[in-house]
C-alpha cells in the first residue's frame, strides 16, 4: 500500500527516496538550513519531523532555493 502511494507521488524532479509517514505539519513550521558538502551541487535533502520542524540540507544556495520551492 505504501509503495503504491509513493509511486503516485507527484514531485518534480522525482526524489531518489521518499518515506510516507503520518502527521500534520503546520504552515508556520520553522525552517532550519544546513550546508552539507556531501550533497551534489544544486541538490538538497528535505527532512520534515513529526513535530513540524523542517530541515533543508544543501551544498549550495541553488539547492536551498530548489528545496524551498
């Protein structure tokens, strides 16, 4: 069931990995940003915690920009 839901996930560009969990993220959730040199240029990782915290990890400003879209 979860694989079917992930297959129907409409995100462009298609993420390398997505995990479906339950929960509600408030619209005003705080966003933290970290630079991570292990992530490819213009790439990013977006972590949304169950308590609503959002962490953007990117190697550069372009990756952060794409994550915020």
